[in-house]
C-alpha cells in the first residue's frame, strides 16, 4: 500500500488503477471489491490478489510482486523489464525488508551434558585368582 498509493485511498494512477492497493477496475471486479477507494475492502482484495500471485508463482515473492504490478500474464519466469516493474519490485522488497516483523530471538541452547567416557578396556588377559596357602 505504501509503494502503490503512498497509503492514499483516493489515488488513481495514469493507467486507471484505483485506491490504496491500486487495483485495476477489472481486477477489482474479479475480486468483488465494489469500491476500490474504500480502504477495508480494497486492502482485503489487494491482499487476496497478492496471495493468489504467491500461490501461482509457488511462493516466489519477486515474481508475485511483479505479477501484482504488471499482471500475471506478463511474468514468464522473470520480472518484466518494462521500465517500471523492475524498479517497483525492488522498491516493494526493500520496503518489505525494512518493515517486516523480525522473528523472536532463538533461546540459546544449553550446553550438552558431558559424555561419559567408557572404561578403558584392558589388553592384559585376566586369570582366575590363585589359591595361596594361609600362614597361620
């Protein structure tokens, strides 16, 4: 939303994309977003559209973001170089890295317990005890 419309809900692009998610009229209609300027349904529709692209491109975020911008039919295994999409993808991913929540730090692992060493095996043969006469 930040990159698409600078979070302005009533923005219209020169290409005709509308609202905070900059949905094209046909895309908004397919997503059943009746008013692309109404932030709640527009953001919901935009999120669903991005999720569709992530599924279509098997979790490849670069290609999904490119498809969101250029249309999925224009992404053939690579980010289109059309003078806009390649810059858009870099801008979105840079913003995403800056804003995404960081995972909580992993707890440090306790030191593993000390290994018990096996008793050394004697190489000297053992003999049964010898009976000795008593001295007394």
